[in-house]
């Protein structure tokens, strides 16, 4: 019986969660990107933000997401890092190690871009985007499943489950979430296509669609895999 139990323990073993860091702020060549801070450019946009690399070699993004007068809705602020990032094919989540002095802010989003991602908006580039939330003000690992990302997100809200307002010259489109996200409306063609995961050239952290002050300090951005049980 002891021998059988020992053999079973050897046969079934957990594969530990693994991670791959794509971007840091410590100057390491493999994870270095060019970062810039951008705010809502549309008429009446009033969001303000700053971005700096701290003495601890983290990225600090602060600001206020304000009402856009023209839209009568909250706008956005974001930071965007560009370079040729590492290949995350086979990973399950986009991940961030972060902390915040305003963890209750509800407008945080993470996006990534790669050449060829379908464009579903009239203005701006093409990217996959998803929201995330924080729990408390301590350092924490935020893992956003790739199933939560959609390339069909609204330029008004940043979300995939909203409909844009109508204009006199066109009807506002309905946006769609990934069919694996659990959000509605949804369709499979807006889900992350794995062919883009080897060619990511932009990472973005947004404060969008929710009015208020925000703060987020970023240690790194990368990808993680789920723990799995394997037979060895």
C-alpha cells in the first residue's frame, strides 16, 4: 500500500504557475520600452495625468479622469509603452504587479497591440483591451485572463459590452465581448487570436470611463500561466 501511494504521488504532480515579464522600468534591456503619457484629445477633454520612473525603478501613473464636455461622459488617460515585447504564446493571462493609493478607482484597463489586429473603431488604433480592479493598497499580482480581452471595445467607455451613442450621420455601433468572457453581448471573432501573442509591440495602462482621481504604481507587466496537474 505504501509503495502504491508513493507511486501515485510521483505520477500526479502539479505544474507550478509560471510568469514571463515583458516590461519593467529598471532599464533592463530585455524588458525596456519607450513610455509616453497621453490624455483624451477630443473636444472638451479635461483628463490630466503624469508618469514617472521612481527611485525604486517602478512606473508611477497618477492623474484625474475628467468629464469630456463635448460627450458629457468621462474621458481617459493612459500610458503606452512601445517596443518588440517577448512572445507570450501559450500563456493564459496578462499580468501586472502593482499597488495603488486609490485602489477603489474602477476605471483601470490594460491593453496590448500587435500588427494585424482587426480594427473595429472609426478612430484610433487596433488593440485588445480588458478592465481590471485592485484589492487594497499593498503590492498585488493582477491577472487578467486572455478570455476577458476583446478588440471590439468602445472609444466612449473602453468597454466591450456597451453601445455607442447615435449621431446625426450614423448609428452608434454595439460592441461585443469575447464569447469566452461570460460577458454579453459576445461573439467569438473578437477574442484574442493566439497568432498575435508572439508579436506584441505596445502595452497600455488606462484610466478610462470612470470619473475621479487615480493612482497606480507598476513594478512589471507580463504574462502568467495557470497551475495545471500533469501526469509524469
